[in-house]
């Protein structure tokens, strides 16, 4: 008497294929999430920045740093050539506060994106 067990590997193959395809897509998806959430942090930083004439607030912006990195930048030089933004960041910490306030949303968005990519 022989016992024969047959396994249909097409479902496993399909799962592996989809997983590999999603791994290839992941950097693009994560970059989009990061970009969206850094826009939110930019808005927070502009709200939190101390305002006299608005030069500091209006100069806060995002810059791409390499292929997968976005920086929230505030690099204003005052009328005397001093790094005005650094002084205010040290005193008020408006950029750090903006990033800290956005971080829970970024983490939730990244988790959601990864989970969505690996749904079968």
C-alpha cells in the first residue's frame, strides 16, 4: 500500500512571486510616505517658528539628500551674516518639535504601507 500526497505549489509560487515583486516596490512606496509626512513636518515647523518679519518661517523647506533621504531645512542668515536659523533652533527647537510631532504619524504610515505590500 502506497500513500501519495500531492501538493499544489502554484499558490506558494504565486505568494513568493508577489512577495518578491512587493520587495522591489517597497523603496518607492516608503519614499512616498516619507515625502508626505515630511510635508506635514514642514507645516508644523512653519507654525512653530518664531516670527518677527517672517523671513525664518518663509525659508523653511525640504531638500532631497541622496536617493532616499529628505531633510527639513532652515538655513536663514540674518542681516549681519549670522546663522539666524541655528540660533533660533537652539533657543526654540521648532524643527525638532515639528519632526517629533510628525513621528507617530510617520511610523503608523510606514507600518501600514509595509502591511499593505505583504497582504496576500
